[in-house]
């Protein structure tokens, strides 16, 4: 259990520090940044799919067997992630329709990211409490997904009126909710033991939604055959990385 604490907190600390990644994009021109993000989104999609189908679902099947109730919790993960994203998009549209300045959207972005990071922290801790290899795989998948997301958040905050320094600071504060999420799961510990598999199934649902609703549609916007082939290679690479983690077992 002590190792679960150590690796969980180390992982969420790394996830929180990812919030500073936006500063490294300042030297890139718009086209290079767009290409970088699209290829990284491809890699991220592959890693998330690999985590779900190579690590999370097999772990669930081995621990509890794959039952109808676990399918239900996967669906709950998909549906609740859909609702959260709908709420964020609705507030964004309301703000645009009223022609207000973008500050409310920036704070909504911080709030939504904070909730998302809290769930990520809880997911990482729950994974390490099940086993080390699953914890590592889930942490890598979360980190890879966070990089393009945090770059996007940084851009929204700066565009919404924040200085670059304040954007980095508040983005980091939002990212720290991952630590809180991990601590909640770790402190409750044995009381949550029966719920860890449920939380893991919920994780699978959120990852499937993120890939299907956000990442892959973004990749489909590219029309260049060459860039599409490169995206496919990066997606496969993300899956291969998740598969290679089986060697840690």
C-alpha cells in the first residue's frame, strides 16, 4: 500500500507539472504548432485506446470477470463525460452569443479542467492500488492526453486576457486538483477497495469517449494523404507503447 501512495503521488505530481507545457509552444509558429499537436493527438489516441483494451479491460476481467454491471459503469463513464463536455460547450456558446469578453470562458475552462484533473488523479491512484503495471500504463496515458489539452488551455487563457505568467499559474492550480483526487482515493483506501474496479471501468468509459468524441474527429479534419499516413503511424505507435508495458509484468 505504501508503494501505491508513492507512485500515485509521484505520477499526479508529474501530471500537474504538465500544465507548464504551454510555455514551450511560444517559440513555434502557428503551422508547426498545429502539425505537432495533430501528431501528438494521434499518439495520445493510440495510447488511450491501448490502455483501455490492453490494460484496463483485461485487468477488470481478471479481477472480477466481465459482467453486465461493469458494462454499465463503462457506459456511465461515457455518458457523464459527454454531459460535462456539453455543459462546457453550452456555457461557451452562451458567452459568445452575448458578445461578452472571454474571461467567463477562461474561468469555466479552469473549472472544467480542475474537475477533469481531479478525476485523473483518482483514476491514477485507483490503478496503482490494483497493481503497479496498470498504474504505470494509466499514468502514461493520462500524461499523453494532458499535453495537448494543457497547450489548448494555455492558449484559451492567454486569448481570454490572462498574461502568460498568470495563465501558467492558474493552469497549474487547476492541475493540482489531480493531487486532491489521488489523496481522496488513497486516504479512503480499504473503504474504496470494492469500488476500485468500478472506478477503473468508469475510467475505460471516459477514455473511450475522449478518443471517439474529441481526438479522432480532430484527426479527421486533416485532408493531406501524407499527413494522414503519419497520423496513423503515430496512433499505432501509441498502441505499441501501451502493449510494450506488458513487459513490466
